[in-house]
C-alpha cells in the first residue's frame, strides 16, 4: 500500500514541481504522439473512406489485412523501420535513427491501420440515405464525401483518439528508434522503462500516473468538443 | 414530355425489379405512382432522380436522351430532386439542413437566410428553424425534407411515400404543400403512395405498377393463396385464412391472387352463388362518385360501390353484409 501512496505522492510532486527535465519528457511525448497521430489521420481517414465507399477486387482481403495489423507488436515495427533507417539501411544516409522523426515514422506505421479500420467501421455505419440525399440535393462527389465524413465525425474522432492512446502509451518503437536520449527522444514511457531498470519503481509508477493524467486531459479535451458538436 | 422511357429494366442480383416497355409522364402536373410493396416504385423514382441507372433501356428527360454513363447526371440532378421515403436529415439544425442545397449552389449568405425562412414558412416549420433536425418527429422531418428539396429550385420534385407513417395533421400539411408547390411554383410533382384515396384527392394522373411492370389499374386485394384442383377447368384458390374462392386458372400450387374491388358485389342478404361470403362492414370512405367499403370476411376486403347504389342499401359501419366475388373479379397473378 505504501508503494502506491509513495507513487501517487511522487507523481503529484513531479507535476507540482514543474521540473524542467520532466516537462521536456512530457513535451517530447506529446509532440511525437501528436505528430504521428496527425500524419496517420491524414493518411488513414481518406483511405478508410475510400475503402468503405468503393467496391474493388480484394477489398475484403485488404480489410482483413488491416484488421490483422491492429495487433502489430511495436517491437516488430521498431525492427522493421530500424532495418531501413540504420546506417546500413536503404535510408541510412538520412541519419534518421535515434531521432524524433524516426519515432514518428514507426508510430505512423503502427497506427495507420487503427485510424483506417475504425474509419471504415464509422463510414460503413452511416445510413445509405445520406449519400443519396447529398447527391439529389446537387452535391458533387467531393461535397458528398465531406457530408458523409461529417456525419461520421464522432466515429472518426474515436478512431483518432484510439490511435493517439496507442502511440502515447507505446514503448517499443520509442526505445528502438528513439534511443531514449535525454532531452531529445526520451518520452514518458521510455523514461518509465529507464527508471524501472534502475530499480526506481516509485518514480516509474509516478511517471505512469502522469502519463494517464495527460492522456485523460487529452480525452477530456476531445470529449468537450464532441459534446459541443453533438448537442 | 417530362419523362419518356422505353424498355427500361432494372435488375438486382439476377432479379428483375423494374420492367417498363413504355412510359411517358407529362410536365407541370401532379402524378402518382401507385402499387403494392415490391412494385418497383422506389426503383423507378431513383432512376428518374438520376441516382440509379437502369440495367438496360432508354430514358428521355425533357426531350433529351439521358446518358447514364456520362458526366451529365450531375447537371440533371440540379433539375430533379428526390425526397426519400423516411427522409433523413443531416445532424445539424433544421435551418442549416434547408440551407444546405443553397450552400452547395454557392448562393450568397444574405439571400440564403431569407430563402430558408420562406421555405420553412411554406411547410409550416418556421418555429423550429433552430431545432436539431434529429429531434423532429417523422412528419416534421418529412416537411423539412420537402423544404430542403425546394431549396434546390427543382423543375421536378419526386416524393417517395411522403405521408407514410405520418399523423393526420402532418399528412394534411404535406398534401397542402404538394398542391402549393405545383400551383404556385409550377414544379412537376411525382409521388408514390399506397393510399388510393390520397392519390385520387391530389393526383391529376396515376400510373399503376405491379411487380415492376406498368399495370392497367392498381392491384388491390392481393392475397397469397394455394390453388387446388376442382372440376376442370375450375380450381379452388384457398387463402391463408381458409377462405375458398372458385376460379378458372391453369395454375396450381402457391400463387398470388387479386380481387378487383370494382367487380365485387356488396349486398344485405346472401345467395347460393359461388364465392359468396358473409362479413361485417368495418370502414367506409367517400371516393369521388364511389364509396369504398372495407369488409371483414376473415380478412379485410376492399369493395368499391357506386354512390347511388350504396345509398339505396342503407348500410352503416358494423352492419352484417354479404359479398360476392364473381370469377371475372379474380385474377391469378402467378
């Protein structure tokens, strides 16, 4: 019991003290996770929309593959990207390894399937009558797509929130491609792993509590806007 | 001609749902497409709204042949608007829903506000402009959908069962709107309905559809039946409630039959004639020069009686009556 009380007190102290080193860790976590979520959304939402809305050969197979990729282990993504960006890799010349960019690349690969499959699910649930209504009211294909996306906005927002939750909590990619460099690529999860390795469990759990608090704040922010839009 | 069609067919998964040899619909009128469920009414409306293309056949709109494969459909959709059965509104306010076609057409903001107000006034929904569209009742949704369709400034408005599942107040409001937009704005209105009384009340012309084909009249009193052998060429058509009708037909086994309400005879007393059954008068409706009587003979049968004949019978709702379905009133549809 003392262990948890100490952890909570340490977490509160970490937040209260506004320790610059701690703030950088939180900042890097949010920056990398937000960037990868943004890029994955730009790629995943239109892809999901197209897959949901068009009929083509191999569509079901593609959806099955995307569903399979939902359980992609972060270590596998880390290894895969490492093979490409390490000194001897195809993109080795760009010197990406152990940078935030490398972490973003890995995280985007991890969550594009999440955004895409959740978008497919959200769009598929939209009543067919919306498409017909938009078309009969004179909307062109782009306007029709926009109106349908708008109707599916809560489902798509859920996809983006889920993707953000996945990347802010992952450790494998950040560790393998970021390298946990203090002040540069150290995130909350890699910092937790480090503290654990050093045997500082209290600080490790405290960081975990901070991570959940940050995650909760982000979700509150999204929910606030969802609630305002729904009425 | 507003619409002309030749050999228009529509197939879904190998099943022909629409098969029209020829169909012409005039301009500037209120027209009704009538027929039972599965008659192809919605399919035809969607083709006429350029939302769906026929599997084969040709269609002309306003004298011009429609190319369903080209990019011209978008332009044609600007002239024709369809209000679907159980219309659906976008998740926003009533006003913004009505405003949507104007935004699509890039109408200036100031003009949009006035047009939306006018249209909501027209359908009697001005008080609910700021209401959330998904909180409206079925009838109110339908009225807003009509206002939304009118914001497209269409030449033709197609309405699929506009008064289905709508209360009487909303039904009257929708009917009044249909008449108004036709008279004051000169918009051609084509709508589908099951309600024969409503059709005769509003429509200038009626097209009957049955099983995807144009029919000579509306098929009423349609029942599933089982044909059994009797003395050749007669057969018994046994209905689900056990009623046995003597008919002349080649067919055996499961069929659908229809009984022409105009050919059924209604009387106060029975006779030994074939296909005579006792029942009870459960509903009466005035229909131009005829009276529509619904008789419960174990199933509800609609009977049309000339007004002068009916008035001489001195009948009221609840009275016992006899009906006779002559062989010529029964058609075996297959």
